[in-house]
C-alpha cells in the first residue's frame, strides 16, 4: 500500500488525475473503475482538462462504475449515470458504448447483478478502480463481505448522508445495485481518494483497524496494490 498525504482536495484531485492519466497513456484501452460522490469530482475535472489540452485520448478507454440507485432512470439528475455523463463522459472523447453502469431501471435484481458482473468480467476486469469512503460502492456494513454485484437495502444512515442530493428524504431510493467486495478487490490497482476531517475516523479504521465486514473498506488492507491519496484533514488521526 502506498499512502500519499497531500495538502488539500485540489492536490488530491490533481494527483489522482495524473495517476489515471499515466494508466491511460501506458495502456490506451484501460478499463477504469469509476466512482461517484463529491470526492472524485475534482479528479474528473482534471481529466477533462488533460483531454482538452490534447494530453489524453479516451477513444479506446472502457469504464465500469461501482454502483447505481435502483429505480432511477439515466435521465434522473440523482442517478449515477447522470452524474458520470455530466461530470466526465460528455466532455471527453469516450465511446458511450464503452461505459458501463448498473441499470437502475431493471427491476429484476438477480438478472441485473448477474449481467453487470459478466460485463466487468468480459472486459478482463478493472485496471484501476477509483474509490471514495466511507462506502466502497454501496457496500453497507454487514456480517460478511458480499462477493459480487448485488442489490443492497440502503441503511438509514446512508439515506441520511445522501439525502442532500435529493429534494426530499423520501425521494432517496431505498435500494441500490453495487459491485461486491470480490468485484472491487479483483481490480489490478485501487486508487482510494479521501478528503476532509469527516473522513479521518473511517480512513483510520479502514487502514489500521481490524479487517471486518462491519467496515467493508477494511478489506482493502488485503489488496496487493492500493494507492491512497488523502489530504491533511483526512490524515489527522495518523
Ligand atoms: C456514495 C457512493 C460511494 C461514495 C460515497 C462517498 O455512498 N455510493 O461510492 O464513495 O457516496 O461520497 P462522497 O465522496 O460524497 O463523500
């Protein structure tokens, strides 16, 4: 595990974009595992900037996102498809046919999870997986580490944390599709991005605490190639 301590959110974002850029330059048909949330927004901005400067070509890049709310359409402003399209895909030369996100409109969970798992496998797995914290994907604290893509009942605390993106707490979907721990751990490299004092405890638990399914991200201690980029506020408990 390599841990880079950086000054702030902007430095974290720039460094993350540089590492992803290096991956794409080294392997133009890389499979990028992408995340949503406020953490990777700055990273995506820097990737767009590099594309606009002529330094990056996404024409052969493929992507697989971690998760999607069950029940939301791509047009819904709170869907992760909408997020990815507006924060990254629309501004780079990626072929949208090469982008993959679980289909929130598929009501049959078993069918959608099996389909998505097969999609990730068919691409040969993820080369570099971007992750935020506390959740990795939508994996909730559980009694065992869920393996593959599955449908999750979101906990009250997740609904509370994510309600800021919705007009009303009752609009937050109660379920989501997410890659499982095995899917995430199969990525060749993991890029964990952490910013802000409110992430200090979970970052410490994740890197230094016991490896338990109640802290799903603690499993990352067992991955052979994890790069953590965390800012000073997030590192305050070390
Ligand atoms: C959601 C996403 C996670 C993400 C988390 C943190 O729960 N499903 O993948 O890591 O939010 O979000 P933020 O980066 O806004 O703190």
